C-alpha cells in the first residue's frame, strides 16, 4: 500500500515524463532543434519500469489488482460477480441470483455484525461472516471485527476457502491498526500463502499484503508516521537497515506484479532516504542502493534538457556523491551507476564503469562519453550497438520511452554523418513522438526524388476514420504514412511537378473545421482543378491581342486558386507556412533553420545539410509563401487585359490584396500606383487592395471590338471628306495590331 494514500493522485500527476520544446497545442519534442544538447543530455530512465524490475517475482502470486483494498467498493463488486457466476453453487446456496444480490445489499447496509449475519442468512457462511466483520471494521469496532474474521479460519476448509484470503488480509489490517505489528505481519503473510495455494483472491489482496507488510517495517523503523498508535520501539542502526531493506524488497516484489501503488511507495521511500543524514548506512544493503540509483537516474526534469550548470537540490547532489563513493556493483547495476555518474559530471568514473559493457544502457552512456571526447566515429558505433542490443532484447532492456529516445539520438547522429535517409528510417516508426523532426528531414533535407523513393516504399496509407475529430488535423503523426504522402504531394506542386503530385493527395477531402483557414486540406480533385487552371493559362502558338483576355481570365482563376487553396496544395508542413497547424502558428513543427534554436551552426550538421536546406526552400521563402505567388499571377493576368477595362483595374486590386495578405505592403503600393498610372478610374476603387470587385472579363473580351466600332462610327461621318486619310488609318491599324501581337508574344507571363 502507498505510504500516503491521499497523495497518490498528486504523485501520479507529478510522474508524467516528457514535455514540449515549443509553446502551442500538442507541439512535439524535437530532437533536432538543439541537437548538440539532445545527444549530450543525460540518460533518463522510467522509474516505474525500473522499479518493477528491482527484484524478480518470488512466488506464483498473480498480477496486482489495484487498488486492492478490502474496505472499498471493489469488494461489493466482487461479491456480486461471484453470485452471478454461480461460484457459490457448491456452498449450499440457492440459484436465485436476484435473491442473493438482495441479501448481499441488505447485509452490507446493516448497522452491526449481528444484523449483517441475520440479513445475509442464505449466503455462503464465509461470505456473510466476512461482511459482518467488514461492517464492524468500518465502524471502528476493531476487536469485534477481528472475531468475525478469525471465525472464517475456523470453518471447514471447503466453507472458508471463498473468503480465506480476504479474512487473513483483514486480520492483518486490524492488528495493524491496533499497533500489533508482529501479528499483523503473520496474517499478511498468511494471506499470501492462501492466495499462492490457489484460494480465490479476486481483489488481489495477496499482492496487496506485500505493501501492507512493507509499511509495517517502515513504521517499526520509525521511518514514517501512522494515524494509529504504535508501541515505542528504539531500533539500532543494524535493525533500521534491515527493516528498510525488507520494506524495499516487499514493495519491489509488489511492483514486479504490476502494482502502481508499490511504484509510488518505492519512489516515496527513495525520496525519504535522500533526506537521511547518513546515506552510507542505508546503502549497506545492495537493493536499497539500487533503489537510490534508480531513483536518481530516473528523476524527472519536466521534459527539458539537463544542464550541468543547473542548480540541483542539495539533497540530490549529496545523494549522487554518496552513491558514487561506494564500490561499484556488478551486472546491470553498473550501467545504471554509469548513467548516474554521467549525470553527476563524473565522466572519468562513468568511463571506467562502461569499459567492458555490452548492454544497451551502458553502450548508450559510452556513446555519449565518446562524443564528449570528440570521437564521433566511436560514438556512432556505440549508439548503433546500443540500439541493436535494445531491439534484440525487446522490452526486457529499456522502457518504451527510453528506447524511443535512444532511437531518436541515433537518428541525430546518422543525420550528422550525412545518412539522411537512414535517419528518417529510424524516426518513422516513432513518428508520434518525433513528427516535427520527420517533417524537417522530409521537407528540407532530402531532395524531392529521395523523398519520393522513401514514400513509395511505405505501405499504403490507412483510410481515415470517419469519426475523426478536428484535433486529429493538428498532428499528421496520427497517420504518418498519409501525412508523409501529403507532404510529398505539396512539395511536388511547389517544384512544378504537379502531375506527379496527383498520386500523393487523398482521394476524398477530410471534413474541415470552422477554424481551418486557407484551404488547408486538398484532395486529388483539387489538384486536377489546379492543373486544368495551369493548362488554361498557357499561351497558344498564336492569338490575336483581344484573345489574350480569355487567358488573362484563366490566369486570374489560377491566382485565386493559389491564394485560397495554396496551403493545401503547396503549403510547407513546417516553417514558413506551417500546414501542420493550419498556419495558425509560425512554428512548432519542423525548423526555420538547420541550426534550430542554436545561435551558431552545430558541428552535428550533415555535410551538405545547410545547402540542401537552402535548395528546398519555397520561393519566396516567406510565411504563407503562396500568397505572394498569387499576387504575381494576378499581376500577370492584368498584363493580358486592356488597361482601360474594368477587369484590368479589378485584377490589379486583387493582386494588391494578395500582396497585403502576404505582408508585402510595398508591393501593394506599387500595384496601386500602376493602376493609377495606367488604368481607368473606377468608382469602387476608393479602398483599393482592401475592397475589390470581381473582374468583368466578358466586357474585357469585347473591349477592343467596342473601341473599334466606336472609332469606325466616328470616322464614318467624315469618310466622305477624308476618304484617303481613312484608308491610310486602316492600313496603320493593321500594322499596329500585327506589331502589338509581336510585342505581347515577347513578354508572355510564365505559368507555374
């Protein structure tokens, strides 16, 4: 049982390991943001995992059933299950389950033991007697409760079997609260013997008795206080060490059987031990020392990097020094001690401890030590050996969190060697933890073709669950295959390889949340529409000047599609666009620089990582980069329109608006000045670039014809007087049209 039952919830909350390296919703831990510190950080183990392996299970007791208390509602649930399952049929009770349940309820509701026995008449004798004892126990009539529980032991073997474990456990609780420590120990041990022999124990009281007996040892040692009276007992140093060691063994066996309460108790014992004046005294027992080492190595730092210069608590520093001053143990404990020595800055000692190790933890520490010496080749070799040994040993070597971290650190080192694909291969199985690092490598380090080869080798993406809530959109790591395919598709669009991108977008668009801006999601149909818009905007081999209006209209549609759907079609998963979070934050996934948060380039950058990063940047390399592209396309569309048309002015207005959306106010101002200089006055243009109307392309298509018709009508009135001049002007018009076509063909806008 826990040393402080009321503190269990607080301790559980405090035991959460891990954290984010950025502020925001669900932002992940990113190893590459500060890669030097990532690989030099101390090895941090999971205390619950390590505590459950301090000792092997000593008997055939089953796994723990938490909370494992006989005086909590689980006992009632167990009784009902027994009644419903027919487990009492051989004990001379009827088969009417409803009647049995009614008797159970009435007996539990009784005010005293005698009334409980009367109400439970017809139940198995041991069951009714146990309820009577429980009623007396809850009323704090301990002597009376003890008599009922003892009476169960006096029943014939076949009658007492159903409650013999629970009765023994409760006798121990009664003796415990009466301050009778030795009788309490004896009855807790009896509960385990009964359970080990096969007596029913649905509440796991055999395992729970380990914790209760451990608490007795701590009480007798004067190590903890209790709410019940305890006889005065002055113990000498030898007895103190013996009692503490025995308590640790009992808790450790309970933890080995899956008891989280025992894990919390071991953690509390370790914390209390660190406050002892003479730590060398308690460390005389190897298991107690092992507990202290495990606790110190597993101390949670809130998920942030360990800093050797950080002011550690004096108790922690003293405990580390006390542990390291003792002779080195043998076996796996050496590796834990080496991890502790590394944590405490005792690198020389850590080097000696891991010289001949072949276990994952020791190899991991040795790799960090080699890197600290500047021997990167040996470091990578040991990191690889540690990872291989961990994979071969499976769950028997490292806890899941530590194994994941080891894998991540090896990925950092592989990246530093220029083994970019291998780094991504290592990280991908743990995408849920390191998705931000995967985004960085896939989007900014691998070339498009390297990424395409990697993605093509992945299994098919699973179908998205229909009941997926909107929060799933914040992290593609929940479906990493689909997330990486989508990332590749958008990267192909940015590279102008739009037709190839079709294969990597989802066939069906996911439901968009109300706060999802900029067309964050795109599917195959969106990409096909984008390709069609590109094709429609391409210049034909020949066109008359007035035919360019149709192409200008297509180019404006392409500009609008780029602005509205640009995030889903071409947005970067990480900076600058942050597709991963709908563009709601400027960072959080991926990196805006190969250096991450570091102010100077890391020596662990890959050989050509910086140049790869620069080559993979979106153009322009600015937040929501596609908005600037949309502005460019809208300006190009205006180039194809009659300057005095409404469509020309409206298209420039939208171009200015897209420039403003991209944060380029200077560009918007330049576009406005162009409109003033070349366009016709428009009444709606008072708030140019902020409030725009739709371009009237139909009117623009007949703009020149209407101009010519008007001109012809004007000239017809004077034709009789100026017939020769009219013929000359007609010839001049044909020449101007021909030359104008040549000029326009020479400055056709590019369509990406």
